[in-house]
């Protein structure tokens, strides 16, 4: 039975991968395919504000940082506070002291101390928290699986994936950089601003997020998951990379004092202390910054944007996550893993956004999934013993999605060819096996 299904699974995956690589249709926002596509994070009945937005009581904050699902604040006394997801200890910063700068990555938090050393908390993916021997650091930046540090002499150090790794895109290849005055870390790439206003970048470049070689007159850089933003000396902004959902629509911005980039957003602080965001769309809760005033810094996470006011207080704009309850209409993967923030779901979500929603075949599959998923998810939710079984069944999809989102274009081409060959071979084998029939039939 399993062998007869494998050719179909491999063939569908191959077709989706090929269609997305050929870009056979304009990229569609996940909220435009069908109304329920706002789901995957908004499909259940009981809504609550994400805990990474629980910053309303913070005071005396000098600097803020946003990770994927958490927010960090540096206080004027050198201590640090954090809110949000803490599955890996990324918010365990209560004992930190003498901190002068903070950064937040996928599942980790980094702080620079007054003596130029660095501390880190959270998940040590690829060695991203191995900063204990760093010295002479002025500033740090954190990506999904890597951390970079800017030294006082203008050179840069980095830790993260090395050797052969699905998440190693060379984002830590910063050892030859010089005259750097600021660093930024995206999901899988690193950007450096040079003293002369030019910019360098290394790492994942599938969407051209590292093609900053012709930028000049830049005074600040920011990096999202798959895009890069630069603030020019004249207060205008440039952006490149994956511009899905309009996050690179900054060409008309003026009088900008600071910029930041999140997974789905580019946000800026204007010279008058107000904030602007791209995409400028009321349908994205984390872009709802139009009413902010007296802002001195902004940061962006996955589905939250945070602003620091001049009085040391903090404001936030966030998407909405959900609890899981019978009759709520959750999706199969969310019900199986018990939370929409599971790492496996994040991989599936990224595959959906980067591949399925970029072509008609993928869009049709997503639409089918969202139509048939809620009753199945409810059935699973009411029978907890089924969750391990369903998670096991989802493993092939998670594995193939992880391969797709963490490989280069060349690697994808090789994988596509192999999948087609495997599909054909399995189909031929299954056909021949059925054709033989039982031995007694030939007597």
C-alpha cells in the first residue's frame, strides 16, 4: 500500500516544485487564495494576543529587539526583559546585567556587555549561541541559526551552521569584512554597512537579498527573512529580495530616520516620530502602526512589530494566534502538533508560502487542504491518542518541505530530477508487480 502511494506523493511534490521554480503564475498572498487562508494561525474559535506583544508594562527601555516569536527590551540600568515564546529559553535573560545592546534571532537572544563580551540564551541551533569567547564587540545581530558580532576595529565575527548543512548558506562568511560600522542578520543572510556608505552581504541569495553591491549613501541597514533594506542619507529607503506581500514597497518613503525588517514587514520611523510600514495594508495586524507617535526605534518579528517611545515605554502591533478547541475549525497539522508555533508547522508554512502559493497547482492543493482539514482536525483534537500517529504520517511532508526551503536553486534542480526518476521507477515497478499476478494464474 505504502509503495503504491509513494509515486503519487513524489510526483505531486515534483510538479509543485517545478511549477514554483518556473514561476508559472504571479505570487499570491496567502490571504488572497481563499478567505480561510488567513488561517493556519487564525483558524480556531478562541483568539488571544501573542505573548510577544505583552510589552505594555515595560518602562525605562533604551533599546528593543524582536525575534521570530519573542521580544526583548534593554533597560536603562543594563538589565534585560523579554516576552513571548520561551520553548528554548530565549526569554531567560532575567539574570543579565551590564548589557549595552541586545539582538534577537529565531529561537535565541544575544546581549553585548559593557566589557565587550557577549552572552546568549536560547536554542543553540548550528552553534549560534557559542559566543562566550568573543571580545571587543560593539554590536551583535541574530538570524534564524546564526549570530554575528561587530568588533571595535570594524571587523566582524560570526557563529552558526558550518560545513555541509541544509541551513548553511555562508551567512557566517564575514571574516574578511573590514571598515564595518553596523551589521544586520536576516533569516539566512548577513548584511554589513561600511564606513563609506556602501553595503556588503553574504548568505542565502535566492531572491537577490544579497545583491547590494551598488548601494551607496546608506546610513543604516536591516534584514528580514528574505529581504534587505537600506536607509539612505537623504531619508529615502531602498529594498530588495523577496518582495511578497509588498514588503519592499518603500520607494515613496521620505524623511525616514530608522528602518527595520521582519519576516513579513518593513517598518520605518519618520523624523517626526511617527511610523510607516510596508505592506501598507489594514489586513495585516502587525502593520497597524499608523497611530504610533513619539517613536525612536522600531523592530519586526514574524507576525509582530514593536516600537520604542522616547519616554522608554513600548508599543506593539501583532497578528492573532489561536487556541485549539473542539468545533473550532483548526487544521490537521495544528491539531496534530498541539500548537501553531511548532517548528514542523513553521517548515510547512514556509513551504506553502514559497512554493504552493506561487503556482496554480500549489494553490489548488492549498485550497483543497483548507476545505477538508477542519473536520479531520476536530476528529484528531477529540482523540489525543491519534496525534502521534498523525505526526508520524506528516513526517514525509515535513522532511520534503524542509529540503525544499533549505536548498539552493541548483540543489532544487537535482532534487527535482531525482524525484521524477524515483516516481517513474516506483510507478514502473508497481505496474510490473501488478502485471505478474499470482503464480497459480499462469497454470
